[in-house]
């Protein structure tokens, strides 16, 4: 595997977490403008992507494969939980 293949593998591994975090942060920022007034979109996106990527890595370690449905379900739950936590903090 050359360097370009490695970059493609890593980017394809992280893409679901990045897209889930970015889209859900944008939707949450639009829906709960009042509660999330103090948080920027980048802060929301950072926490959502970090939580999703952590679950994605954990799913790869536990199941031994990438792309399992249980991993994707965990990513959705972790992303939602991190964004919910941001709405509850002052």
C-alpha cells in the first residue's frame, strides 16, 4: 500500500463521522438558535465529529471491521448525545 492509498483509506474511514457531525451540527444550530447562542457551529461540529470518530474507532477495534451497522448506530447516538450535552450546558 502506497501513501496515496493510505490517505484514501483514512479519509474514507473518517468521512461518515465528519459528515454526520457537520450536518447534525448545522441542523441543531438552526433548530435551537436560542439555546445554542453561545456556541459557534465549529464548536458544535468539533464535539460531534470527535464523539462520532471515537465510536467509529472503537467499533473498528471491537468488531474487527469497518462499516458495521452497530458502529453506525453508535455514531448517531454519540453525536446526538454530544450535541444534547452542549444544549444543556450554560
